């Protein structure tokens, strides 16, 4: 069983780690380019056309990766806070979300107050997560979890070519009048497929709904708080699995 003075000694560092994970995640979600990837291959229409190299950019960050990082930090923070708060109070209650799912049993009221505040932060974070472009038809990439890919599409590459036509034919008194002009000639085609580490609107709505349900359950639990024997407690992993699983 963990001693209270040990929890007090490590709590500040654990909290700093969790705050840093949130800060880093916030910085990432403000850099939209990190979530996008693309792959383009070029095919000339004839053997004598230009041969251009394949272009590709990998997805550097995915939303699911950020959720994992935040989950790891909060799991440790919630476990430490819960154990410490359990040693400071005898007022406890169960956290039960809609459908009778028990997230935590015998949770102290002091921790319930901390949890309410953190869920506000968590909801703000999730609200700002980058969403997939609904104009694209996305599907699972299959190469990396949390990354989706669009359908392939083609665009053309053209070059300017000089053309001429005889505006008026030559006569015995005047030479032919020839007009020269530029014409766009298609010389090849790009095959493009986009990649993204963002999430769908449906996934986004699901995450927000789960946070709201847990927040409501925590508020009910705080009202119904009771007593419990002090012991080492674990809740972070179960909670993060419910929210982001």
C-alpha cells in the first residue's frame, strides 16, 4: 500500500507531466500540416515525355497518437490523485455512467472535484481536435493505425506548344499570312491519394458524448459521496479506455 507522504512527494511531478502532455498535444493540433499526407505518381502519355519522380509526404501526427499520449499522462495523474484523496477523506461514491457502466467504485469526493475540473479541460481539448474533410471519401489506410486514406484521383499535366495556321493563302502579289499561337497540350497525368491522421465528425461526436456522460456521472457521484477505507487505487486506465477506447 502506498504511503500518503510518498504520494505528496510525487504528485507535483506527475501533475507537471500531465500538463506538459496537454500542452504538447495542443501545440500539435494547431499545426494542421502535421496531420496530412499525400502520394503522387506521374505517368507520361508517351515514352518521350518527361519522367517525373514520385512525390510523397507522410502523416507526422495522428489524433489517435495524441489521445494515447494524453491518456498515458492522465492515467498516472488520476491514479496518484485518487489514492491521495482517498487517504484524506472518507466521503466516497460510485461513478456510474449511462447504461449502468461502473467507471469507479468508492471514489472520494475530493477526487470527484478534481475530476470534474479535468474533464472540462479534456472536453476543451477534444473540441479542438482536427476533423477530416467531409468532401473526401476516407477509408482506413491499413499501414498505420489512426491514419486514413482518400480514393485515388487523376489530374493532368500540360505544356505550352506553338501552333500556327494560315490566316490567308499566298498570292502572286502577297505572301501567305500565318498566325502563331500557344496551345496547351496534355503530356501526362498525376495519380494522387491523400492521407490524414485526423478523425471523422462521427468519431469526434462520440468522444464528446462520452466525456459529457462521464461528467454527469461524476456530478451525481459527488452528491452521493460516502465513506471508504484508504488503500492504493487505480482508475486512470479504465477511465481512458472508456473515453478513448
